[in-house]
C-alpha cells in the first residue's frame, strides 16, 4: 500500500502555514523607533541594543541566572495557594501506550465511532459501518471538552454534581488517513478533479463537530449513559444560526440563507471554552482549507481577493477533503456548499460567501438537545484555537480571551457590553444572546518593555477605518475580516497562539505559543521580546527544523487586575526545550522529569486553584518521547528575571548571533513542573476537563497512529491504541482517577 499521507493528502498541518503578510513591526523596528525617540535605551534593554548593533554580547539564560541584569520579581509564590504535587513523574516514552503515574488509573470513556445511543451498533473499526450511523457515533479527533454537572432532574446545570454530568467534546477533523473507510478514502489530492462518493463524505462530515453525552460515575470511573435524551451529535452539516454584528450582512448571504442569518455545520473544532451561564463554546480553527474556489481571482472583487489571501482560502484545486465534488451539480446544498467560488447568478444563488460563515466561536446549550447552535460573530473570525472566560464579576462586563492559531497570528480579547448578573448563572444560551452579541473586540500588542496594550477593532478606531490595504465597509466587515483589522492596528505577530487559561488564584492570564517554523528566516529572524527564540533543533547529532521549535507559554496581568483593562504587563512563564539543550534554548531549566516541546492545551483547575495542566502537540521531540501532559504550580508573573536570549547563528546563516532581552519567569523545578502523562505513538494530548470534586480528569488522546502507511495492513500502523493487537488506532477520551480516591495531582 502506498503512503496515503504523501500521495493523497496534505502533508503539512494547516496551522503550520502562515498567511500574515502585514508589515506589523518586528522587534528590530520597535528598537529602531525607541532609539530614534529616546536616543538611548536604559537598563537591561541597553544590552539588547548593544547586541543588535553588533557591540559586545553578554550570554544569559544560564543555569544560575548570574548574567540576568534586572530582577523584576518578588520571588514570592503567590500563584499556587501552597499546593504540592503528590505524584511521581512519568518518564518520557516512545512506547505505544498511555502512561500515567503509579497509583492512577486511565480508562477509555469513548473512542471514535462508539455509539452514543442504544440503537446504534457497536463500532466495527474496520470501515464497514453504515454512513448514516455516524450521526450517532462519537466523532473523530477528540479535542477540547468540558464537564457540566447535571441537576437532580437531569434537565439542567448543577455546578457541584461530580457523579452525573454532561460532557461536551470537540472533534477537530476526520482522519486524513481514512481509518473510517474500509480501504481508506477515495483519491482527493490536489491533482484530483474526481467526485468522491457521498457515502465517504457523509461519514467524514458526521465525524466533525461536537458530541454531547450524559455521563455518570460507575464504581471508580465514569460511563456514558446511552439512554439519555441529552445525547446529541452536532456535525459539519448541523443547522447553525449566525448572531451578532455579522448577522444579516451581505457578506453572509448564501443559497442556504439568502437573509444571511444561518449556515450549516461547524468544522475543525479545536480548543473549546465555556460560559459563566452554563453553555459550551466550540472554536473553529483550520476551516479555510475545507473550501475550494476553482475560479480565477479576476471574477472576485479586489477586497474579496485580499480577504481570501489573508485567511488562506485558495483558488486552486488543493483542499482538505474535496467535499465539494467537482463536476457534480447537486440539487441540494449538502456538497456544493463547500465550493466558495462564483457558480451562480448572485450570492443568494451560490456559496461564494460560505467561508465567511466559518471561523467563529459557536455556542451550544448542552441541556437543550433541540437547540440550534449559535455562531457568535461579534467575537471575531479567525483560526480560533480556544476561548476562555475570565471569572465573572457582578456589575462588570464578561471577558473572553482567544488565540488565532496560525504562524505569526494574534491574541484577541472580547469584552461584553452587558454587565454580569449572577442571576444568569444558569440561564443557558439566552444569556449568550445578552453577553456575546454586543461587545468590544481587541487584539494584543506586546511591547518590548514588558507592557502591552489591547487595541480596539472597530470602525471607531481610526487605524481600522482608514486602513488602506483593505477598506472596511462597516462593523460586520471588521469582525468577518478581524485579521485584517488587527493588521491595521499593529498587533504583535506571535508564535502560533493556542490555548489559554486564567489562574483563579490571582487572575493572571496564560497562553501557549506552540512553536513557529516561519518566524522570519535564518537571515532575518524577526524576533521580538514576546517571541524571542530562533534556533536549530537537534535530533541526536543531526540539525533539523529551525525557528521557535519547542514553543513557550506567555502570561500577563491586566492593569489593576481588571480583565476589561486596555493595558497589561507580561512575562514569559515557561519555554519548551529538551533538557539537554543549550541554556539559551532550555531557558526555563527543564530536566528529564519535565522537559517538553510544543505546548498546546492549557487548563487551570477550577477546583484545585493554582494547579495548571500543560498538554503537548509536538513533532520535534518525538524522536525521544510521545506527546504528554504536565502538571504545574506556577508562581506569579514577574517572579523571574530579565534574560538576554542569545539566538546563535544557525548553520546556514552567515549573520551574527542575535540577542533578545525578555522577561522570564522563575526556572522550573520538579516541585513546580512535573510530567503526569505520556500518550501512545503518533498522538497529541489535547482537551482537559475535571469533575467538580477534582477527583477525575478527562483527557483526549487525539490521532494515535498518525503517520501510518496503510489503513488495511496492521504492520504499517504506527499505533494500535487503545484496543491493542492488530486493531486500527482510535482517538479517544480517557478518564483518569486516583486509586485511593483522592484529588488528582495534589
Ligand atoms: Fe488544533 Fe492549534 O491546534
Ligand atoms: Ca530534538
Ligand atoms: Ca490544539
């Protein structure tokens, strides 16, 4: 069997592609401006200036921090409420197994294809299941998820119920390799113009979206209640309502909804969120590659072409699944809606605008199985990774933070117009209409001096209204093309913003920047203080990928501790690295007990305040270890030092070393950061939620077996997890509990 991944399918992860060609300032430009304005830089930043200018360098970031030039922190640990990690660290592993600490048990709750009701057959896992049955099966590529406690009547929210709840789970993609098909998928690579069988497409469409199931404690673990009337699948074909600023916009008109009020489906549901009023948020990440435009750009307006380019919606025959069935004239919109080209007489007669109806935060009421999910357009359109709420404060707006996960994209914040009323704590999606349809959308600028600002994306901001690259027609256009508005205000390009989390102890906001292989180039590394690394990865003695290979976690504190503030201070909490890397790469002092690469999922426990979970989706350190999850007890922002990160000249580069000064948190130790879990081969670890007693956590093992060379020859599978033997690998949700019944991790 040929290598399907290279013959038929995209080899590059969609979020590894950048479409940000804006001229937003790199650090060198910031530095130049500061030099011009002030003549001289003070303090530690003078060192950085010296290095950039090719004067003497001081190597920093070493084990003792002896070269640190400014102590910006208090050194006190106010972030963790005196917690102690109580488990023994799990060793790195490349075994095809899920490892958890001694004294813990991990149980599979649901794997892809498992039925969510009692009338659907057991999953064959050999590709013979009826396509229609996938409407009632657990979807593929489980990702973000959230546990909602269920009230005694089984009809609504009880935040404290740890034994019976509703679990909402995202399904990011359906397997590119095609394990759900008996012999893999029909050809759909870039050279293909063939129409794929609808039975294959129907399976793949249904395997996307969200699963909502009732679960209950059973003995020491949890099981799905397949008889529950709350169980439902939301898929890439489910009816969705468009709400907020872009609702009814001309840019949202399609043949499916000529009024621009509705669309069908949610796709590439990656990270998640939840609301203070008891609803689930699912986030549409790499949606752009699902749409085809087999047309010349000349048939579209200049503004449309600019917008397509900024979001990566191409006018060629490449594409992720080829669901639009080229050459077929469908009488329904089921398949042709994936074609974003001009095919009809007007926008109301085709799907030229369909891509504008994707890229949103989608709100789902987990307690109302017939409710229509609502896309919240006021929160902006981009490659949404996750959406995490600040703790609501009575009488204040509600605030959500969001990352746009593509290379060199931005960090956003939504601040509602409506102020929080605790009486809405169980109000469901009607409260979503109140809080999420009107508000302010901001994008972050991280300044070199450790301050930051939130820039308003609105026509009331003259930088947006007068942007010459793209002339916004109004507020709907601003939220639909939020990336372009963010370009206009000079947002800071980041190393792929993924999940975020807020420390319930002190309100500090954490955000993973997973990695970036396209931050500038070997010749011009385009670094800044918030994204300060560019280096060459070593696999043994071989130099491989370049850039910020292992990622980092940034954090910030809003001015006055007020999440509605428009200014903040930031530092870098933690750098990913292999333990034996140079001290300018392993800046956080990671050891074999906690070294990691490519942080992605992130979650502060809400019931064990101060406990942070870090999950990885990595391709760099996988020669040494499969992806993992670590438990952390962060201190407080500013607990570390200013560090001069020396980015050594890369082998292909004749330029000098480049030093960037940044603010770095205190070094990790095995009491503050410890590996808790290592997954099976080929997987990423993503999605985490917990029961309200803190005694069970749910974790998703996504795409074990990635890189398999065949779907039919078990000797070519890279993983057989979780079933073992010669089984096809399956993405799955696991429940992890402590054998002594105690709280997890502490
Ligand atoms: Fe779907 Fe950015 O991970
Ligand atoms: Ca390596
Ligand atoms: Ca992710």
